[in-house]
């Protein structure tokens, strides 16, 4: 079995590698710190599964999902994230991810998720199963405005709401300040808000930070 892991946080990546090597001692496991390198390696080697962080500098996990679905549709992608699954899991699954797992999950859950995905099944938690079922209910409540945000928009929204400046966000995500400002304007428009203070209040009211 061949597994490739992408995560830009060195300590987290080392921990994940330790878990993977313990669970799959005979597997060939490679690591990378960014999506671009992961995509490059996919051109020279076939992987049984890709394990990828949701948010990384430059391209993120959903960019990897889209690329793999287009060019290597038989290679499943498991998304890992420090962000709450109720905010991002359904977005990831709709994009084509084979599963979504919180980094707070127990180590054995990572092995369980990979084993399930390699059997050709999706990996989602009970919480997300219930949320998906709720969305199919015709009597369910309307979705809140932030559900319309893309992953990148939601990420930047949360960073702004937590008090990060445009410059700091640009540095963290390895994108231009003007790009961050463009995303900020899109978020404000979609949520019908006018300032960072209103973003922060909305985030707190909806438990997004």
C-alpha cells in the first residue's frame, strides 16, 4: 500500500506519520508540506490514498481533491483538519473527498478511516451523517448565510473575526494582501456585513470562533 501525507505543520505531520507507520507497518508512506509538491508527486507515482490537510499555504486540501478527481479519479483523498467538522466536512465531501477527519480524533480513527476508504466507502462521523440527513428534511431550518462561503472564504472570515490583520493572514496563507482584501469583500457581501467588528460578532453568535 502506498500512502502520501501532506501537512504544512512539521510536528503534526511527524505525529501523523508515527500513527500511520504503526497502523500500516508494511505500507510505503511519503510526506510533503504542501499541495503543490503532493500534486507533483502524483504525476510520477500511483498512490492508494492521499491524506491531506484542509488548509495549507497556497493551495489547500480541496484543491488537491479537485485535482485528483479530475486526473486520478480512482485515488481517494482523506481530508484532515483542525477546523470543526460541522463547518467543513460537508464542503469537503461535496467537492469529492472520500472522508473528513478532525485532527482531534483518536489515533485509531485515522487507521479506521483509511481502511474504510480503501474498501471503497466514505468515512464520515455520526455527527455529519445526522447533519446530512437533516439537510434532506423538507422541514429543516434554512441554512445560515455562512454556509454559502467557500472553504477559503470561511478560513479568511474566521481569521479576520479572530482579530488577524490582512497582512498577517496573507503571510499565513502565502497569498497577496490584495487577494485577502478581495476575499474579505466577498465575505462581507455574502453575509451582508460592513466591518470586521460585525464579522467578529457574527462569528461569535454562530460559534465559528
